């Protein structure tokens, strides 16, 4: 049980975000992949994802062992709108930060697996680990990311409505059955045997929903100036999950219409892979070829492109989403 103690300043600094991003959700999905719960909502996805795993994915088991705390790659990578954004942050983390996470891991498991030990000093080991996680992401999460993201955005909107109608009390009281608000303390039951007392000291709390994580999780660093973080399970029933797993237009038909590479690019953009470089790496196509294909898709009215931080971002239009048989909201035009 975690007990999070609020001051009036903390209550004024409660915020709500839809997601920590695709890397965090990919890592959260490992818990659902390993477990047996949620068969109605996750069973079909779990069987497909497991079928694609082999010995190359051993690091995933090391990151999330069967018992005890995991290696907190979510915290080390941080939030990101794209997988690559979180990946770059992990690559840049200090030796001390990674060692601290491994020391905590070793304290609870007795040792650090060899596939994790090299992450402290070797940039190549970090890149190799990220490549494995990204490969799993592309196979298990990326095909559904646009719908997952839309579901989490809708979850945030629901929480915003509760906040407007019932205030912070109503918001904190309605997050999850395992989260109980007894002012001025938020009680979070997450399976930990030893209680933890957390004081926010006026820095506030960020509430973030998760699609795959089905147990509330507190992430807190007293050295962090931005406050604590509570990841709570988004509302999800079998019908909503079935809509997420729906694949839309058959890939072969779309490839016949647009060409295989352009169909793959449009699909990836709709799944949230927006940068030219990330598209090139994800699809194993040169950046020059990506630029040529996106120009054709843009002229056809299937995507829009805008400059962002020295690069470009591509987003599907409503026509592009309709072609993919998706019902997501298109990104606003630049």
C-alpha cells in the first residue's frame, strides 16, 4: 500500500495526461503478456504476441522478471510522443542513473542478469536492448497504437469532465477500485507488502492512464521537482478492446491499391510513426525513398506534413484514415 499525502498546494497541482507514450505502453504490455488475467479483453492479443517471441527477446524477461520489481526502463526512458523520443532519452541517461536502477533490481533479485549488466557502461548494449524492445513494439503494439492512443485520449477527456463536474475530490475518488481518496491522503493498493509513505511537498501529482497496465502504479522520486506520478488503468471493457484489436482494411488490398511500400508507410503514419527517419528505420527503407513516397501520399491527400524541431512530421488526413477503415481523429492540419 502506498499512501500519498497532499497539501493544498499539491491539490492545486493535480494534472491529467493521456499516456506516457508508445515505449511506456509497450513495456507495460509485458505484464499483460506474461499474465493470464483479462482473457476477454487481452486473450487474442496475448496469443498473437507470444507467437512472435523467440530467444532474441530474452531481455524482455529480464526487464520484467516473474516476481519482484522490474528493471524500471519506463522511468529511465521517460515519456515520449514517439518510441524514438524515449529511446534517445534512455541512451543519454547517466551511468549513475542506470546503476541505481540495477542496484535496486539486485537488492530484490540477488543478481543482475548479464543482458542488463552491460547497460551501465556500454552504449552498444543499450542500443541492442532498445532494438529488441522496439522489435517487440512493432510486432505487438504498433499495429494497434493509433486506436490505443485514441482510447487513452478519450479516457483523459472523461477524467476532465469528472474534474469539472465534481472537482479534485471527485477525480481522485473515481480513478480505480484500488485507489481510495481519504483527504488529505490517497491510498493506492498495488500488491506491495510493505507500506510506503510519500509526501509531495507542494509539487503535485500527475495522473496518467494506461491501456495495458491493470494495476495502479506509483512512480516517485523525491529529487524530482515535478512531483509524483500515478499510472492508473484506463476504463476498458471487452467491446472497447475488440475495437482496438480490429485491424481494418486487409493489407494485401491496400498494397494492391497504393503499392506495398506506400501502404506500409501510410499504415505506420496512422499508427503514430510520424518522423521521416523513424519511418525509414521502422520499414527498412532509405530516408530519400520515404520522402518520395510521402510526397505522393501528400499529393493524393492521404497525409499532411509539417516541420517540427528541425525535422518533419507526417499525419494522416481523414481521407487516409477512411482508406485504412479507421475512425480516429486526424491530426489538425499545419
